[in-house]
C-alpha cells in the first residue's frame, strides 16, 4: 500500500484522455464486499463511535484503514435494500428500486419499456474495457428470439463468475444444482447442494440425499461438518440439520491465499499482468488488459457472506478473542413491527447457547480481517498498473452490499431497515487529490445510487446531458466539495423476507412502513396512501435516545407529528413520484409489462425534511 502514500495531488502526466475533453479518464476499480458490517473496520469505528474496536470486541482492518487515510470517506452511506440482489441492482443501475422495478430477487430483462443500460455498459460506451470477477449478484436476463429466456446476460465484456470457479474445483466451498454426479445421471436434480473441494479429498457433497443415492458414502456429510467445525443456523422448533441452514461458523478447508476470495484477487492480478495476451481462470480463457483503453474493473468479494469459513490461521487467532454478545433488549420483540419481526424470526439465534453465539461472532470478524488483506492486495495491483502506465486511477470501496446481524435484535442475517443492516460506508481513493482529498470525511448522507454517477463522471460522462437523466444519484465528488447541498435523509425499499417495506432515515429518526398489501405487481400501487396507519405496520425509532433501535415509537403520542411527517414524505417519494413495478414473469424474466403509479408528488425527493 506504500504506492498510495506516494501519490500527490497532481494528476499523472500521460493519462488516458477523452476525445475533445479536458479531464482525463481514470482507470476505475470498484470493490464490493458482501454482508459486511461497518463495525468490522477500525477506521469507521473511530469516525462513527470514537473507538478503534467494535462495541462487540476486536476487529482488524489495516488495509481499509489505509484507504481511509489516502482517500475520502463517505461515512453515512446507506444501501436502499438490505438484501444482495436489489442492493447490487441499485448500484449497477444508479436507480432507486421504485424506479428500476427491482425490489427483491427478481430476474429482470432488458426488454422492459423503462430499461436503461447498466453502469458497465455505460462505461464501455465511454471507451472503457470492462472486467468483472467474483460475485455480481444481480439477476439480469435477456429474452431470446422465440420468447425463451437466456441463461444469463452479463453486462461486462469479460466476467469471471464464482459459480464456474466452484465447479472447476478452485474454491473451498460451492453450491449448485446437479443433474449428474460421479458419472451417474439423476432422475431428479439435486437442488442447491453444498460441497467442499480440496486437492486431497476432491469433492465432498454436503447432502443427505446424495448419501442415500450413494450408500457407500454414508456418513461423509456428518464427517465433513465435524472436520470443519460447522455451525449452521437452526430453528429451535425444527431442530438442527446436517445439510440445511446457513453456515454461520466453521473453518475453511483451504489456507489463506487459496480460498475463493483469494482466487478473485489473483484473477484480477492476472488480468492486469497479461497485457495483450490470454490468461486462464479455471477451465476458461480470458483476454488480458488492453493498455490502450481505460479499465473499469468490478471485484465482487464473497466475504463475509455465509458460509462464514475463515482460513485456519485467522480463525485460530480470533478464537482467542472475547466478544460481547448482543442481547434482546426488554420487550423489543413484542413491540417491533410485524414485518420486521417476521424477518427476525426467520434468522432467530437468541436460542443458541452463548458458545455458539460467540463462535459465529469470532469467525465473522476473522473472515472480515482475512478479506481486508485481499482488498489491500487488489488495490496495490491496480494502482501499480495505473502508475506504471502513467494513467489516472480511482478506487471505490464499498463496505458491504448491506450489513449483518450477529444476534442483534435476537437474529442473524439482514433485510431490515435498522442501521446495522443498512449503513455501508464508502471510500473513494483517487490520483486526483483535489477531487477526493486524502483523509477527508464526509458526514452528510449519501446513498448507493450515488456510486454510478460518481464512476461515470470519472469516465468523462457529462451527467448534465439527457443520456444520464434517468440517474437518481449524485456525483460524490460534488458532494465532497460542498457543491451540492447535503441531504437531510436517505430512503430505501425492499420486499425480500420482510415483505414490501420502505424506510426513511434522518440523523435522529428512522421511520419504516409497509408499502403495499402484497407483491402482486401493478395492483393496489396506491394502497398505502389511504391505508389505516396501523395497517401500514409502522416503525419509528429515535436514534439519539435509542441507538440500538429497540423502542418502537410509531404509536407514541409525543412522536405522532414526527411519524406523520415522515410517513407523508416517504409515501410521496416511493409511491407518488414515478413509482414503477414490473411483471418480470414468474421469476424467469419473460415478462416485460411495466406498471406506473399515477404521480401526485413529482419532485418529492428533494433531500429536504423539516421535523419538529
């Protein structure tokens, strides 16, 4: 990371330039981690809470801490949907869910009338070579001739996806559907079967159905769970299962440097090192970097998403650390909104013994610490390449596509509007230190829709033109400089796990509510406008007096004026200002019908909200 410290405030002399433009194009590396809590980063803890460590205990993040020193940190960045697919769609589209029509895990296609090109496609239009490795996480499809849906539509010119790397045996853990195993064709496919792969043992399938089909392998699933010390999520009413439930703790079958995330980092390095020639990644061949074009590279890490399997060396160190285990506070389960309680109950862990809760916390932070080292290696390779070619560069680091609960509110997982699920700081490090000054911290609200316009601007896009008028976000360079007035709130909406629910957050309050009675697209789109307040299943939390967000004030008389103002603002934004829903077609992206709610509050999302 020493290369970062060497960069001054003056742009590099022979950077790639736009035709007829004044500002050179920057090589862009966009890094997104998965399910990462903000408190896993020491620098963020110092800025937000005034301490090095998480409130829960020890964390380790020297590489991201260096990025914070060298770049501009947007500490109050929030995701719009605390679920992988819609969150990543918002980043890739630069559009809110109610403008893209992507609210959960829908497969979506390019044929819908409201469609706009994705961020990497826009970058390619600007002359970039686009490259992706790892998890992309949003479900883009394309309707082929004859009305059939494609197996996938990748918006990057080259994409090294994680699934094929799993099947090539390059990663420790994988999950897939199998129609044939060990040369035997199956009458019915084995669905979503997890497996481990090591060079010594080959594939070990974690499926009791597999063992029934191959009796000679009976006991292998149990043996693998014991060997790798696997803790799965379980429901106390349904009991524990050897081959079901999220893996919340355990040890990777591979050492540090040989896990799936390590391969992602190495493949990015291979791409940068293979100038003008081919390189291989597993069973596939790819084209190395073209030095005549600027680079737009997306690195989607899997860590610390389940399965939480830190390498042995990291796990051993973190098992020596003690942690404070979050607890259910008072009557919060009884008073929290029904939709949010449903999500909590789906991921409930408060019935776990303390030893299991401690294990999942230790392994989670160990996994984050390991991932931090890979972030540092990826950034170094990228900046080294850019410096060698005397090209401008930008690194955009996103701490999680959303957060993660570690028995907070009695649950694991995400999906809810609480801060622990939705606060995801962003760091922008650039060779242009005037645009993104070193060590600067921006505390005004920023959102995931701001990422696309920021990177497009770095690519030379004129965001004031009609071409980019669909974008909902702001260029973070203009936010950092103070050229744009600060937002007074952030907004979001997600339908996964909770059901349709939107939120609006100010510095003091978070209000959330049910937005529609069901998920039937295009029906009752204005339902929330006239629905009884209680039917909206409202939640209101006052952050200064209740930082853990456990006391629901939605029906408290003293807070009714605040609740009503926030409710109106939220409804105006997510329903009254151009809401779109799409019939994507039974999860296969065959549908293209776009439903538009009648506008009654155009321009409502003006960033302003005055509360008593």
